[in-house]
C-alpha cells in the first residue's frame, strides 16, 4: 500500500471517531501545552536576566567581606575575625589600579522615610558620588551625592521616583527636609525612573552619603564594594589588582570575595535551568498519560477492525503494511494533539506576558521543535505495541472474528 494511501486511510479512521480521537489527544494537548509554557517562561527568565545585567554594564565586579569557598582540613587559624571592608579599602582600589575606572562603596540598610504626616518603609543605600556611573543610573532632578558630601558627612538624601510621589505628590522635593531612620536629611535630588530589577525597586530607594549611613546604622564596615573595570572584555587584570591591593591592606589575608557579573549571571542561569528541567519533568507526566491513552485507544481500534485486518491480509497486504498503517494512525493522533497543544501553550504564554509583564516568556525555534518531537515520539513509542498486535493477527482467525 502506498504511503499516501495509508495516510488517507488513517485520516478517515480518525474522522470516523471524532469525539474519541479528540479525547485521546487531550492528554497530549495538555502535556505539550505545559511543556511549551514552562520552557518559554524559563527562556524568558534567561533573556530577562541577561538584559538586566547588560543594563547594569558588562564590566562590573563586586567585592564582599569574607572568603566564600571551601577550605581544606588543616587547623583553623588562631583568629577567626573577618577583616571588614572599609572606605579606606575602596579609596585604595580607586587610587592604585589602572584597570579600574569606578569604585562605589555600599552600605545597605532599611528604615522609615518620613515627611510631615506621610511615611514609607524603604531600602536605604549609603554610597558615594561614583555610584550612578558604576551602575549606569541617572538623576532626574537636582544632583546626586557629591564627593564633599561624603567627606563632610552632609545629611543630604537622593530619593527615588516612588518615594518622591508618595511623600511630596506634585510638590518639588528638592531642598525639602525628610527623616530617614529617625534622622533629618535634606533632599538634594530625585533619581530618574528605573523600575524593578532582580527583585529590587530602584524607584523606591533612598541614597545617602556612605559615611552618614555607617553612623546611621551603627556599622563598622561596608556591605560591599561595586567596581567598574576598565576593559569589559577582560576582567582578569582588574580582579588581580583587587586581590593584590586588598590582600596587602588585610595583612596578606584574602578574607574577601570578588564576584563578577558573569559569575552572578551563570548562577542565576543554573538555578533557572534546574527549575526548568524539574518543571519539564512534571509536565512530561501529562505526555506519558496521553501516550498511554493513545495506546489504549489504538488497542481498542485493533480489536474493532480485526475483520478489516483479516480482509486486507487475505487480499495480499503484508505484515509490514499493517504495522505501518496503525503506526501512522497513532502518530497522526499524537501529532494532532501536539499541534493543538503547541498553539494552546503559545497562546497562554503570550497572554501571561501581556497580562503580567513581570513574568516574561520567550518562545524560540528549539521550543517548537521540542514540542513537535515530543508529540511524534509519543505517537511512535505508544503506537508500536498496538501496531505489532495488528500486524501479528492470523488472517484466518481475523476473518472468523465477530
């Protein structure tokens, strides 16, 4: 029997039992739609993270206090005190390295921002004048922290758009007094809109001089130091300078950790990949159930068409012809479910992004190929047993079947 004829016969068989064929494909539809949706969300998160880090700059390095690695089994040192990162460390990095073009010390705290009867709990960042250059931020009104503000511990604050709107409404906040963690500051600037990134709302923050933040939060050391390397394509010289300078200042102890943006992005990607694979495995259960349904219905179809199989064999149909016939029918049923699932998954993914822009989705060619491959694979895998059953029927017994 010609291949096109076998496809036509399989199509007629499916059309003859429309409701049963639809219910059979439903498991495949749900499975493929789940795969499309979950993988597209995973890919969308990867793209989102890549864009976020690109927006921050491709040459950022972060120095954290404490060494974050696994050490060997030797005796611990006599002193376990960790040398804190200080403003002097940041200044030394700024002055002694030609491979660094920007250094921003950072103290992270939290507190209530108040103005008259209005107040708001928010994140307070203590930093200096180079912070906006290092992190690719800009000021919308007024000015950012100046070098003399840090040196003299001026009580000035730069606020985000959300805080400006909540505390001042349509009134200009520039030069107005506010309270930050029960301390009085004057508003010197308002940041340009930035939005949310990596769970942080940059429009809902207050920036104050790093010296003032150390006093305000009673801290002895910095939370971290952000560094902008001179060469975005080769961060290693900057890393080597950081390690050399800080070890010299910390009594030749490497009690700090240098992390690059690439390291952070790789970590986020690994987490996203793991979650995607786990969710993909869960979604594949629906495909497994759909495949079992296809095999069950195909076995029923073989039983119903036993006499037809007997007649075909009596007229000269070979065992291979019968096998291919039922295998094609199984693949067509699963492929139909795959096509419907693909469309449904893409529709849901697009609708989610349109309704909730914070949840990005991205449908790529490999996702579509994965869905098609899954559906065809299910049809072949679960269609082999019914097809072999049909092909192995004895023609005489099949003709006698009632």
